[in-house]
């Protein structure tokens, strides 16, 4: 972003906000960091920042530069002072939102999802205003896991940012320009049905999670390893909201006799089901150290092209300090081993207490959506604009969805590794938790 534009001033709700430039409204509860984000985007000091809920009042308007375009940013400040929803969506807030081209819905990684937030989103969703969910106060990668909880808001995965530390702000502005360019979103639910497979070693709690998500006992739960004899298939919901969950038998190394020798049974029952899966929920027992078999299962899931969510189950058996440590340490540990899926949701949870079960469900839904996403050709064209070139420019096309496949045709003489390309696509479009396959072409011929 370029330099600040000064002159931040309170906006009268009755006046036309930013008549000639796109308007981005920052909404959210008090204290989530809206003013701080406003300041970070406008690089001004127009809004008051304070720890006291509600000390910022009225709207504040500032100007920012968004990848070369001037935009107006509005901090909607104090709606949360008022608890009644009728007042909360008072006329002046509605007036600002009516003029906005994009709403940034800000939540805080330091607090759980609040009822007020659910209600405000439910109201906003009735309009066609595009919305971008950001989870603020993710000051370091260890805080990012907290952002998955907010997928329950139904606005997609939250982008983890830190307004204070200016973390991920470039990714934020990139998404802002995409959403503004895409224009009003279609209203109504467009969520597809999905197939989710639960994978994990015996006794980690797959059946229990499955039963908790499904709401009734379908799969046998028993504390003896390997009690789930066969994959149990069940579905929940209807129409587009239909889920299919396959609770696999604990996938342990299986061997079979073939040609007089013992060979690994590649089609062991659990893994066979990975084929049709949109998302694999890998269930790990949080009370035991991660083993080689767990890593192998995660590898199978990633290799199968499915999105991956990790449930760290049985957290009720751990002291809270261990859960905090797990939340901070497990994501970077696994992310390093599985760089091919980006940041994937990892949720400390408990099938017994129900802790984070709704978050797990929301994360799975979001991954299935990402895995089927179709990115408009012009947005992909913009992506490669600044890549190194020897004259002829790069061409990026999406050639498949579910799983996501991209073809990248580049000029000869310039080498870009597949990892570079994958990371650019992933970051630009927020495709975290799902594998991306990139086919590199050179002068019209596939070479990798
Ligand atoms: P608002 O009421 O939503 O406008 O929230 P403010 O911007 O006034 O921020 C509330 C508190 O959260 C202040 O103490 C900020 O310093 C703090 N805060 C804002 N953004 C961040 C962040 O990214 N990380 C951390 N750790 N604190 C933040
Ligand atoms: P599966 O073999 O992976 O399907 O595991 P099960 O769902 O059959 O669970 C194995 C054992 O762990 C059972 O005794 C469950 O009651 C227990 N269990 C499952 N989830 C939890 C949990 O979140 N907390 C605790 N304390 N026990 C759990």
C-alpha cells in the first residue's frame, strides 16, 4: 500500500460516503481491533484506539490505497455498545453499509465466537454486500488455529491477521481488491453437499466424533482398539447440505498374501474410501504423542487430493495449559511436514464434552467449498502480472476443480519452481487446507 491519505474525519451517516471510490466498511464487536485495523489500512491516526469497549463512537472515514486504487475505509465503531439487535443495526449503520462495496467482518482470536457476531452476520448475509472475514490479533502463526472457530459464521475461512503487528495485511488487501472487483455476491446458500471421511488410528475417537456430529449413535463405540469393524457410512442433512461421513475402521498397516509373499494391502478398507472424499477429518488422540502412523495417514489424506482438517481429540483429558500449548505448537509442527496443503484447520476438541465439534463441522464445510472453487480467468491473469519474465508473460489457467488443478505456461528461460507457483495461487485466493496441483508448461508443452 502506498502512503497515507490524511484528513480522516467522522462521517455523517446521512452523507454519501466516498461517492467516487469503493467503500470498505469494517464491522465487528467492540474491542476486536476495528480501529487498529482502520489505522493500519489508512496509516492514519484518525480513529481512537482503546481497551475500553465502546470508547470509539460515530463512524470514522479514511482513505487508503488498494493496489493502486484509492478506497474509502469506514470504521463503523460503536454499534456493539447497544445490545438490542434492532438498535444494533440502527439506521446509520444500515446507511453506511448500503453505500459500502465490501464489509470486512472483524473478529478477535483472543475471544470465542459470540452470539452477537452470529446475529450481525445473519443480518448482513441478507444483503448482497460481499463480506470478508478477518480474525484479528493473530500476532504469530501459533495464533492462527483460533481463526477456524469463526468458519461457523458461514463467511468462509477467516483470514488470520494482526492489525497491530501488520501481519498478513498484504494478503488482506489482495483479497479486498478481488472481492470489490467481483461485485455483489449472490445471496442464498450455495453450499454443496460433501463427503467427509474420518481417518485415524484405532481408539482415537473417530466413532465418537462421528456420533456427536451426527447427533445419534450409528457407529459402535468401544474402548478396545479396532472395534469399528467395517467402514460405517452415514449421512446427515438434506439437499445441498447433505454430508456423507465414512467412519473408517482404524487404518493400521494391513498385509495380505500375494504371490506367496506378504505385501502391504494398498486398498485397506479405510484408505479405499479416501478416493471419493472431499475432506478428510484426521482424528488424532491429543493425549498421546504423534506417531509415524499418524503422519502416514495424514500423507495418504493429502496425497488423495482431499482437503484436510485435523481433530486433536480427547482434549478434555488434558490440563488447560497443555491444550494452550498444543494449540500453539501442533499447527506449525504439522504444517512443516505437509507444506502441500498450506495452513489447514487443526482443532483441539472433545467428542465427550462436545468442545469444538461445531467448529470441526464448519471447517469441513469450508474446505469442501474451497476444493470446488472456480477462479475467474481474469483474476488468475492478474496473479502472474509481476512474476519474473523474459518477455512473454505467464499464463495461469484453472483446469480442474475438486481437486484443484492449475496449468501454468511460462516463457522459456525463466524457471519458477512448482512450490513458488502453488504458494502464490494459494495465498492470493486463500486456498488453505486443500491440495493444489500445478502443471508447468513451457512454450506450449507440459514439462513437469
Ligand atoms: P475496536 O473497539 O474494535 O475498534 O478495537 P480497537 O482497535 O480499539 O482495539 C482494542 C484493543 O485490542 C486495543 O487494546 C488494541 O491495542 C488491541 N488490538 C488491536 N489489534 C490487535 C492485534 O492485532 N493484536 C493484539 N495483540 N492486540 C490488538
Ligand atoms: P475409534 O476407534 O477411533 O472409532 O474410537 P471410539 O470413538 O470408539 O473411542 C474410543 C474410546 O475413546 C471410547 O472409550 C470413547 O469413549 C473414548 N473417547 C472418544 N472420544 C473421546 C474424548 O473426546 N474424550 C475422552 N475422554 N474419551 C473419548
